[in-house]
C-alpha cells in the first residue's frame, strides 16, 4: 500500500502499491500487520478491494461502525473505500488478496459482475463466510495465484490471475449462499438500486435531490422509489440521507475537523443546517456524537 496525502476534511486513504506488475497482490496478513500495524490499527480507507482469510486467531475487525467477530477460517470481503480498522491486539494470521477495479474490470461484463457480486455488495451486512469444510479448495486457489505471481510478467499473466480470482469469487459466492444468506432476486429493480448506489457514492456530497439521480440513470423518481422500496424497503431520499450520515459519523469520529468544516465538506452551507440534519436522524448533535465515541 502507498499513502495518499491526507485531505483537510478526510480520513487517511491508501492507494495501491506502485511498481507491481499487476494491481493485484497476495500477502500474508501476519506479515502485513507486523510491517504496518500503526497504519492498520488506525481507521483508514483504501481505493482497492480486500479479501481477508483469517486462518488463525479471533480478532474483531472494525468495518465502519460495525465490529465483525472473526473465528479461524473466516474470509471477509471488503469493498473499496469503506473505513476499516484491524484489531490492535494482534495474534492473528492468514492470507489477503488485494486488487483494484482496473485489474479485474477488463470488460463491461466484469464491471457488472463486480458491482453486483453478493460478496462486495451485500446490501444488508458485511460479507463473511466460514470455509472450515472447504479450506483446501480455497488454499489451492491461493497457491495457484501465488505461484503465478512468482513468474515473470508476460502477456498472459494478467488474464491468468484474473481468471483465478474470478473462480475464487465464484466459489466464495457458492459458499455464501449456503450460509444463512437471503438472495435478492435479480432484475430491473436490483439493477436500478445498484446504479443508484454507485452514483450516490460519487455524488452524495453535492447532490441531494432524488430527481437528479433518477435523471442520471434514466428513470423517473417514482420508478426509482419503487425499486429501492422493493429491494431495501427504503426510499431514495432515505438512502441519500443515510450515506451522508455515514460519512458525517466517519469524519466526526476519525478526524479532528470542526463541525463547521465537516458540514461544509458534506454540502451544507450553514453549520446550523448540518446540525439540524444530524440531530433529526440520530437525536444527538454532532458534538454530542463525537464526545460519546471519544469517551467510549
């Protein structure tokens, strides 16, 4: 990983390591933790995907404000740009796959698959699977990827690694469906929700109106509302507000920026408007929320 300059009102973000033949890496979690524990145990984001196979240890991995309890042979799938923090107690080990959009998404089909995969886009929780009974299958795929990375880069290497990764994801999806997972029926409603969520992720700081999002994905507000209500039991406005609130909480807890600066970063011209918005959703002011976490 390489560090990206910290923005005034943002959480420290890391980009993919420069100089690798591919934007794809298989690393040991224990070694990664030993080399970068100060970074990993501080809340941070990355602009790439994580697949974390915890082979030993029982850490608690923090993903945004959700503590994820880990047991041996748990694989955790983390989307890019989420805020995460490794357990500062250590005592765990395993393997990690790190990769970027540009590595995996060679075609529109690849992009659609990654955007809709239940592994990185579970609309209800952080995805984790238990592989105790099939650990050898996953280990074999890891070994094939590691062995290919040892070869000198040629015209075939990127495709071979991408195909191995795709097989790993497909196998993981199969396991996820066996483990208390409720499948969302594919169709236009889910497609519209995914398009909306992708657009929301890049625009929530400036765009607050549902009508603008609907126009950009070529549907009416009514149709978009039908889709989000059916899939998530939420309105598009609720989803916009929730995304703003998530980022507000991240910035309040993980940075030292003032309430005024955070409000401005999130598109509020007046601090009072941001405070009213925040209090409406969780019945506490931004300062009260920050103080609550500081004392926890």
